């Protein structure tokens, strides 16, 4: 058995699919949601699903710089108390520091709505749809200190149909995320529980 924590910042459609998939899993468990925005819809989705929510509180230091290390140091002991084996980022829009990376080495997954290394960053979905790329898709990768730069675990793609509406392509990308990420997470948890 292995346990994961999902980190998310916003809507939580991926979170919902992960939550459902792990509720049905006979072995692995979703320990909690970690969220940096108390008003994000994902918080209510977690609470309705019976998943505990841990806040991740970012503050600015005296120089006005976002203090990511202190926020991470605050949540790590809580994750350890919940016996979390790995972290799953699902629309978590923050970079992390070595503090969190070293607490979960090679145990942090992220999903990104483009075929990395194309279109990294917070506008990855919009940038890939606005591009001339013939293939669109998603990437699931291990997290490192960079922005959407860690080793790729899985990519899924589709060929664009000429004249497709951007909304339709956006939906295709999200559907790929929702069907692929829960499966890859369960496979990753399998490898952790040996
Ligand atoms: C997803 O499309 C995810 O791939 C993306 O945020 C969206 C969250 O949607 N993540 C990134 O862009 C990370 N760089 P959701 O809140 O409905 O799951």
C-alpha cells in the first residue's frame, strides 16, 4: 500500500478524477489535498469527497520576496504524520524548492497540458492551442526545481483536426488528463509499494 497527497491551486477537475480513482482502489490511498488558495473550488471538492485539506501558506519575507521554504517546512511534518509516500501535483501553480524536493526525492509527479518541452509554464494550455503544432497533448513528469522540466514519465497526444474550435481542443486535452493521470498515479504507487 502507498499513500499520496495531491497538491492543487484551482478548479480541481484532475483532483476529482484522482480522488474517485483512489476511492475505488483496493490498495492505495489518497491521504489529503494540499492547497495554497483557501477559496479555490478544489477545496470544496475535496471536503465533499471526505478528503482532508491541508493549507499551504505562503508569506513574503522582509524584502517582499515570496518565502516558499517556510511554507514547505510547515507542511512537510504534516505530510509525514499522514504517512504520505509521494506528492501528486494537479494544477498546482507554484515552483518548489529543494526543501520539499529533498523530503520526497523522485516522488513528486506533475501533469502539464502540453507536449513538453513545448509550451512550459502557466500558459501551457493556451500557448499550445494558439500554436501551429500538429500534435497536442499532455505530459506527466517527475518534478525538479525547474518550471515543467523534470524527467518525463508519460505523454499522450492527438492529431489536430483542421478547423477544430479551441474549446474543443481544450476539452480533448482535459479528457486526456482525466483518463491518463489516475492510471499513471496508481502505477507509480504500485512501484513505491514494491
Ligand atoms: C490542468 O490542465 C493541468 O495540466 C494544469 O492546470 C490545469 C488544472 O486544471 N497544470 C499546469 O499548467 C502546470 N504547469 P484542474 O484544476 O481542473 O485540474
